[in-house]
């Protein structure tokens, strides 16, 4: 960190209360951005503010549910209505539940957070980016976006859907100066926590087989560095890209 690649720019970061989202807020603020971060976890946001230290005035941290359109609108309003960069980071797991066992409530919640909320937040920033003739959107997908073996059905479906959304925005809004790219992490030391705890034994045993070549857990800032680069002018010619940051897991 320490560069000025985001000097004078405004960014929104979801999932700012822990893990990759928190690391992204800290990194972008350190690179000169004014950041509006949001998370359902208010206590986590307070910890993010502590980590920012003397730089905390550059960040506005809002607690709320990104599946609520009203909250999405309030986040964009707090950013001033025009955003230079959006980092869609927030996400939840699905307990590795396979299709035959998934209940509607779990399916709906995972798709709401991981896909529908990403659509709403992205939709909310597009008008301002169109008016400015520029903007960068970076969305965290997953190694699970490329196959069906490393998560439950709801998470896999949501993260596959994220790639379709990212590519749609890149194609249709690229001519307006808006870039849309995805980062696909493998295992990361994050606060995704309880939603990753397996509940169906045989399905988890099956999933473990697909994880045999999985590398070491990445630190959140290793993913945040990729997000920062994709959102900056240094990647100006990159649009619609799927950037794997999984330590080589997907190459096995």
C-alpha cells in the first residue's frame, strides 16, 4: 500500500466488516480513496474502523443488509451518488448442502446475498458511472464459479451467476467507459464462518475429494490487492476478465 492510485476517488465496498471486504477498505483508503463500506455486522465495522486508525475519517462505514434495496440506495447516497469504483465482496456460504437436501429458505438467502444483492448494488452505481463516462466494478466470485464440487448447490449456482452478471455488464456498459471484472479466490482466511459449517455428511465427504489439490489459505489482503488493481487505471484495458487468485488450485 502507500500508493496514490485512488487519490481523489470514491469507492464502495460491501462486506467491509471482516475478511476480504475489510482488507479491501483498508487497502483502498491507504491508496487515497474515500470509501463507503457496508456490512450487516456492526461490530465488525467498528473493528474495521480501529484497523484504519488515523485514516478512519476517509471511510464511512454503514451497518445494514445489502439485500434491502433501501439500504443499497442509502450506501450509494452516502458515496455522493457518483462512484468511481465498486467492490462487491459480501457473500455467504451454504453449509455444503446438496440439491436433494436444500431448503427454499437457504437457497433464497444465499442467492439473495451472493447474486441478487450484487445485481442491485451494481445497478445502483451504473447511472452515475454512465454520466461520468468511467467506472470500475470488481466482484468477488469464487473457485466454485468454475465447477460444482467445492460447495453446496446454492453457493455454486450463485457464484456461477455472478460471472454471467459480470460479463453482461462488461459487454453492455463497456462502451460507456464502465469496466466489470471478477476475482475468483480459493480458500481465504475470512469471517464467512458459520455458513460454511457442513450439515450433510456424505456431501461434505464428496466435496473434500475436490479439495485434494487445494493450496494454503490466502490472507484477505492478497485478494484485496487483486481487487485494487482491477479497479484502478493500471488495468484500464481489462474488462470482462475472470482473475483467479486461488494459489493454483484450479490448475490441477
